[in-house]
């Protein structure tokens, strides 16, 4: 006897197949709408190809899904995707409702379309997420499969006006310092605490992962399957993991509450984020917004980010794994985006071992991020970051720096490092340059304004590989203290106005070939400070700075600094 439910599905599938035979047109958004982004682009870049999706459509309700916030719809989503894939591709529609489900795996030529009022909430049952071989924080590892996942797919999209929630609160550990006393008291009524009672874990396996793993904090080195399973809950998935995919479109949808990173396109080609909203609680551990890793040809436009870690991040693998992969993140345009909260507004690194090049960031606003423009790495990474162009970015209420280059990154946020008193590195012996030495060069930053920062700028380069050829032009910054540049070669500051509440407006340490033109600042007893025995060829042309109001340390060789 034929099961009635199976018979209904077969009939519906037959009707869909007939409709597909009648109409084989393709739904494809024109790439012309993005033509304006390529105007005056300072590097050569092909147009990003938009995902082409066949016009076939099915609804998850055709396969027994229920948006009642109770029914587990994993099988219904899988059947809908199988059905539309059998037709050559198309759209799986998700109507208004709350759709509870396990992981959704994408195939080629698929659009998941969320209609108005549609909310997809992913399961909090960790058994729904198998361990897979993948990459996280730029290293090859094992991790729980992502709620939204694809490998090697072409023409995939998530569109509409709905919301996708990763149920991240079920996964994430929480630090006590990020909670109010009332929140902490409520949270710790369940789960497990560390010995210091300042780090909470949702499950025993999560605690085991933190307490027992060897090697990298988030990417453990383990010996056998049983050991991996013992710490499985610690291996939180990213919300979206698209690996080695081509023609990816994310449009209009809100992605929120991810277990770890939110959106992670890795080694993909032709990626478009247009009008998406990316949200995580500010306390979310590893709660990045977008991590664009080793991707070629990408557009990120008209989108908002409010997250618990770095917001818009460019990466390309970490250390030996990243260098072995050897895939730079390149040809990326970021335009008209707003970041409300995050450790960094726009970020390069620290996992940049495969290189980063040809990046344009324009017309963005960072409103309360820990750092505005954050470039970070450390010895051991290797990789070259070059040809980065930033223009017309405005910022307010930045607790650290609107512009930061930190080549001594240690895995903590800029605010955490500030609280611990991190500053200029003390150099006892200059290491040799090797393949593990990171390089940042040819970076051009224009038309920047910031009110409310602790320090106007901080360049903290390596003595063996200075930050090289960074141009900052037409910038105005109101901060507690001025700009501090160390171990930098070929920096140009042109038409820069810095208003510090105290101290020197410009502090230079072990820099060379620096040109400062049209620099302005309020009059004070000391407007310029120069230190470092390796300082050489510094030229200051400014109506504000003069030799009487400048302090050049004794270790600076005579003739190294020219002030006119």
C-alpha cells in the first residue's frame, strides 16, 4: 500500500516538473545595478557575476514544513531542495512563520527566499550538527557543520526580507565582565563555570573543550574521534559557511545570533552582499559579522552590522596553513555600510597569511566600534597586505583608535589590550625577515573624520618589516591623545587635523621617510614628539608645528628631522 503522504508529495513534484518544462526562463538580477561601484576604482577588477537562478519555485510547505515554531523542519527543507534541484534549480520559498530546523545544505542553482514575516530558527539540539573537516580562524580543523552550508556549489542565493537566527545563545560561552550582575546571576543558574567563576559554559562538553584542548584556543589539536566528540559543543559552527562556491548572493535578509562567526564565505568567487543586516549580541564570543576569506571578486554594499567581534573582516588563512593554501582575498568593494558595534568596523587580519590585495572601502560609518579601521597581524603569519584604498569614512565614539595598525596582535580586542596596558613593543633584538614575517604596504586612506576617540592613530609596526607606504590625506580627528606612529616607513600625512585633549598631536618613534604636509593642531607647549634611534628622514611642513614647540629625543640622530 502506498503511503498517503508520499503519494501527495509525488503528485506535487509531478506538477512542479510539468511547470518547469513549460517555463525554463532564468531569474537573474542584472549586474548593471552595480556598475557605479567600478567607477574610479583604483585597481583593475572584473565585474562580479550575479547568481543566476532558474525560475522554478517550490514552497517548504509543499513538503510538510510547518512554521509553528515547534515542528522540526529539517527533512522538509531537504526534500524541497532535492525537488527543485531535480528540476535543474530554482527557488525554495519560506512563507511567514517561525520555521525551526536543523542544518540546511545548499546545492547549485538554489535560492532560499524568505518572504515577509519569515523567521528561520536553527535547532539547539547539538546532535543535529555533525563534526566535519573544515577551516576556522584560517586553520584546517574539525568543527560542527554550519546551519547554512555549501561546498563547491555554483549560483546560490539567500534573498528576501526575513530573518535567520542561529540560536547562538545555546552554544556560546560568556565572560562575566560582559554581563551586568543581574544578567550574570540569571545566566549561571544553569551550565558550568570555570574555577575563577568568571567564564560560563553552556554544557559540560563546552567546558571540556575550553579546559582540555591542546594547541590553538579555538582550533584544538586532538588525537582521535572520541576526544573530538568529548569537546564537540566547544566547536561552535559559523552561521553560514560557503566553501569554494561561485556566484553567491545574499540580499535583504537579517542574519543574527550566530554560534560563532556569522557569515563566512571561504575560497569563493563572485560574492555579493547587498542590503543585509548582520546582528549578534555585543557580548558574543567570536561573534564576527562577515569574514570574507580567500575570496576573489566580492561586493559588500548597503548593509548594516551590529556584532560582538570584528564586523567587516578580510582574511586569507593563518600561518603555515594559510601560506600553503596560498589564496589571497582580492578584488573587494565595500560601499555604504554602517557598523553600530564591533571590535573593528573594517578589519584586515589577523589571519592574512595568503595575502590581501585590491580592496576598496568607501562611504562607510562606524558608530561606536572599538576600532574604526583595524589592520592586525603578528610574527608567524607571513603574507602581504597591499593596495588597500579607504575613502570617505566617518566615525564617532571610538574607545581606542579610528585608525590602527597592530603587528603585535595577541588575540584580544583593542579595548582588552588597552585595559591591560599594551603599548609600543620593546625591541631587544631585531629578528630576521622570513616567510613568516607579515607585510603591510601601499595603503591609502582619504577623507576621514572622527569625533570621540582615545588616540587619533596608532601604527605599531615590526622593526624588521615596517608598515610601508601608508598615506593618510584629508583627515580630521578629535581624540584624547594624538597620533602615535612607530616602526613605519614612507608614511605620508597630508592635510591632517588632529585635536588632542592633552599631549602632543603627533608622536613619531623609529620611523623613516615620513612626510607631513599641511598638518594642523591646537597650539600647546609640545605639539610634536620624536623618539627612536632608527628615526631618519622625517620632513614636517606645517603652519602649526615649529621647532620651539617640538621635542626631539637625544637618541634621534641629528639632521634626521626637518621642521619648516
